[in-house]
C-alpha cells in the first residue's frame, strides 16, 4: 500500500529576491557547519531547506532524495550560454554544477545517504510528481522543491513572463517521509490526479475530508473549486511561474502549523487537477 | 516482489540510423563509425544523428523519429494512448533550443536574454500535447543516468498500477554547452574512442533519441523485459564513482530483479572511455563475479549520448541481442593492468533467453544499473 506517507519533519525557506543576489553562505553555515564550497545557488538553497528539515537528526543511509524543480539550474545555464556567446571556454565548475542532481549529491554527501537520488520536473504538478517518484521507489525519503532566481531581475522577469514590478521568490521546501516512523507529525493521505473537472468533482463528492479542512488552491479559480468540491476555499489564487513551489510551500506550511486536515488543489494548464491531502498525526 | 515489465514498442535514432535494425550492421562489424568534427573552441569530434539543422529543430526532430515508431508499434487504442504516462530522461532537456535562439541573436549583434521561458518540464509537456498523451508527465534529469532512471520509475508506476502504459523517452541533442563543458573538464578523447583500453583518453559525445512503450503485459511485443534495477548515489566525488558504490548498485539491481550474477549472459558497461570511469567500473566488474560474463561498451558506436544513453544503449543492446550477439567494444587493443578486465573484442554469441546487466553512471555519483531479460 502506497499511502499514507508518514511525515517526520517539514521545513521551508523562502526569501524575496532583492536587486542583487544576496549571499546564502551565512544561512547555509548556520544549518550545516561543514557546508561544501563551490556549489551553485540551487544547491545552497536546497541544502538550507533540507538541513532545516532534518535539523541535525540522523537519517538511515537508505533514505532517498528527490528534488522537484521547475527551472532547475538556471544561473549555471545562463552563465554557460553567456560564456559560449562571448566565445569564452566555460568554467569547469559551472559545467559540473549545471547538472541539477548536484544538489542531491551534496545533500547525500552531508547526510551520508547512499540511496536513490532523483531530480523531477513537470510543467504542471512538479511537487506532486516528486512525491510520486519518491513514494514508489523508497520507504523513506527527503523530498524537496527548489527554485532559484537569476540576476539581473529585469531579465529574470522577462524570462518568466512577469511584469517588471512582480516580486520573485527563491524557495526551498522539504518534507522528510519515513514509512517506519513511530511518531510522525503528519501524514500524506493521498496524491490524486484527475483528467478534468468532472473527475475531480466525482472523486471529491465521496472524499472523507472534514468540510472544514484547510484548503490551498493553485492556478485555479476559487469559485470553480468551491463549486466542484463544496469546500471553503480561499478567495484568491495567485498564478505563479513556479506553481511547483507554491504547492510545496503550502503543504509544508500546513504541516509545520499542524493543520488538522489540509487539502492542496492544483490545476494544470490543460485542465487537469492534482489534489494532495495531508492530515496531522 | 517487483514484477518485470514489457517493451511493447520501440523507436531509436542514432548516428547509425533510425530504427533498431539500422544499428545492427555496424554493431556486428565491431568497428566504430567516424565522428565528425564540430565547430567548438578546439574542434572536438561528435556523432551527429541528424546531418544538419540548428540545435532547436534537431531536438524535436530526434524525438519525433524515436517516438512515432514506438507508439505505432505499441498500437494503443485512442483511450489507452490518452491515458499513457510519459517519463522523459534527459540531461540536455530543451537547452539546445534556448542555445540556438540565444547564439543566433548574439551572432546578429544583439544582446539577448539567455533562456526565455525556462522549464525543465517544457519538453515533456510539448511531447504530450503533440502525441495526445494525457497521463502523468515526469522529466528526470540526473546527468548520464537520466533515461535509465526514467525506465526504473516507469516500471515502478506499472507495478503500482498507476499506469497501464508508459512512454519512456531519452534524448540528447547536440549543443555547444555540453561539448564545450566536457572539453573544459578535459574529458574528451584526443583520438580514437577506446573504452577500457590502456591508452584511453576520454569520450566522444553523440546525440540521439530513443523511446519505448512499457506495459504490464507482453501482448504481441518482442520478448524483451525490464526485469529490475537500482539507482543509488555515490557521494564520494562529483565526477567519478568509487568501485565499492558501483559494485553495490549492480548487486542491488540483480537482487531487485531476482537474478543471480552467475545467471547473467552479458553486461553492457557504462564504459565512457575516461580514465576514472573505466578504472572504477572495471574494478567493480572484476569484483562482481569470476569468471566475469562477457561485457562491452557501446559508446564508441554512437558516442556518449549523456542523459539519453540509458534508453539508447538499451535499445542498441536489444537490437544486437535480437540477432544473437553482444557487440564488441571498438577501439580496445591493450589491457589496462590497473583494471585487469578485457571487454569483448569481437561479437559474442548471446543466447536467445537470459539476462543482461546494463550500467549507467552520471555526474553527482548518480549510479543506475538495469537488468534486461529475454
């Protein structure tokens, strides 16, 4: 049986991108004194979030690491293209770091993990896709969603199709799941996908969530979700170029505040849905 | 115990041609084709699968040449096709498209923003739309083990009943970032591509695409099964693996498949031709079993296709195995005393039935081994 997935810990790190790239080294050293050097920003973000989640506890070496990302190693990719455009040979470390699985590598090195280590992307439901990859492959895993910013911000906003005054967030959201946990703080009860509104409505009509479940919606019209689910939903749904993080951030926030019952409803670009249900232990 | 899954449709395009049959003559010959020289900082060699066209166009052209025949062979009805899941394994993703756009603008004297509209999942979304797939989409990007990991995840999905069919795709299209990057790391061969050879000097890159439709039942498909596999991270070094960790992942893969090492009839090594990979992998192979089953590296035939090599080399193996042989490793002439193992130097007869272990190791210590059976 795949579900429920017991959650041992959760933590998130979010910061608003300023006009220049703020150094993450101090934050990184505060969570892991032996922070590796010459790593990229995505890895720094990933390590900050993951180490906050683990908080110094020991994991068994069969703990898998699965990273969800939408834009991946954007800084390194941009730097490499600029180097080639300028007819300069790329820096070797930039090329090594452009492999998005380097984040998981550094995390595994620091936590002495020797299990599966994956990077998962999906245009829609990246966070949920990462949970699905993790849950099928391993009894215990760290699953995280990481997005980095690149500078200058004007180019990053152009890159993401945002208005020039839109805020940009960097984020690193993590769950530690262990099927053998004796004292979980919460559990993921289900991650379900639906092809269309009718399938969503049909499933949710028989769902056992309390009617007062906390609800977070992503890329969906609140009125439509209320009509389909009968749940009380927030009135605002902020579309985001990083819809994968938004869902992750909402899930982590719900777990950390010990939400009794939480439902995360995400809508994809082609009208599909993905619903994650989490309850406090 | 996890169950095997079946390959019900295949598509492949490499520098040897399109389709499994096109690979066989060169594989049987044991001779590597001549690589073209590409226009990079130092004029490196590269195996092109498509003769011309810019990077952006060639990515989707490669994909189409692999996916169309795979779906045709699987012969799914409309509903089944719609519900088919898609798992893409790639290291380049759609970088070739962004690179083409950016460099074209730079060449015109413009100051473009590199990579507009980024998204690691964009390529999969485009493929799903093009081929009418409405099932879950996943893109796995773990350097050179990407499409091997994609196959593993697809099998798990099928075993868990989360899909009836999964289209698994691996692709690597020429891009200057990859060629210049490997050049900067001094990993590109200075002459012949000769994995495991005493005088090996590195790798030659290549492009290609491969696709399979995996299913829980065989149907009318050729009797090729993904029996099992394992993936594990070796955190000892970002660019090379330790023999202990390689050995561990091979043993884990065999255990997952329920196949004893003595039952193997062959091994498809990762065999990149770099000093470090072949040393570590050779050491691990030597410790895996004595006597060692015949093993080979397929990379000299088509180049190292990075994230796509899992899918591409799997289908090259299937193509040769279907004709009853394990291909030789081109370029090998002298044993490396530090490794102490010798790859196949001529085509080795392969029994019609049996299991073959396939290795794929990526940067970041991402090591994956698959067990394929007929």
